[in-house]
C-alpha cells in the first residue's frame, strides 16, 4: 500500500477509535476488511499506483463478487465487509480526500431466506387427530392427558392466527 493510501486508512481507523468510539474488535475488523479490499484492488486495477479516488462502484461490486463467488464467503460476511468499505469511503468523502463516494449506491447482497418446512397431510393428521375427539378428551382437567391437551390447544390457536 502506498503512503497516501496507508495514511487514509490510518486516519479512518483513528477516527473510528477516537471519535466514533467503536470497539477495538470493530476497529481490527475494519482494518482487516480494508486491507483485504486494498489487496484486491491492487490486483484488479493492474497498477501499483492507484489511489482511493480512482475506485468506482464497479470496482467495489467486483470485490463483492470475488468474495461471494470465488472465495465462497457467506452473504452476512460480505455485507459486513461492505459496511466497513462504505464507512471508509463516507469518511474519505467527508474529509474531502475524494470528490464523490463510490460506495454510496452499492447495495449489500440480500440475505437468503429459506422457506419454512411444512407438514404433510399424514403428519398433520397425526399431530391433530380429529378435532371433536381431541376436544372431548380435553373437557376434563382430571384427565391424565391435560398437559398434552394444553399444548394441542395452544398450538391450534397459534396455527389459527398465523403466528
């Protein structure tokens, strides 16, 4: 890393430590993420004398793609690393090291949402035997099945109100 780039990163980490008063662990994570980003840019830009002002949105997107596709990082990790780069470029823009913030409009990868599992008809019938038979068994507290009756009633109510 050139002296100018190192100075910008050092200034940012000092800002994170003193003004924002973030945890030392957060500061260390930001340092690692920015070093990783800088190493990627050195190879990606094919030049040793690039500056932070030369970085654009597409360079950041290429880094995110590299993290997710080639290095197989999870989306939550990629989003955390992007957060560090966004904070860094926001700092550079505020302190007038760069004219515009290239990370401003870069979107974080969407969190993968898996669909919940479901019961088959047979499993549902096993769990909820006929409603009338269950209700008649739940009618008296002296029944030894009272705790299971309570669970069945609560589960049926939650299922019915879509909680």
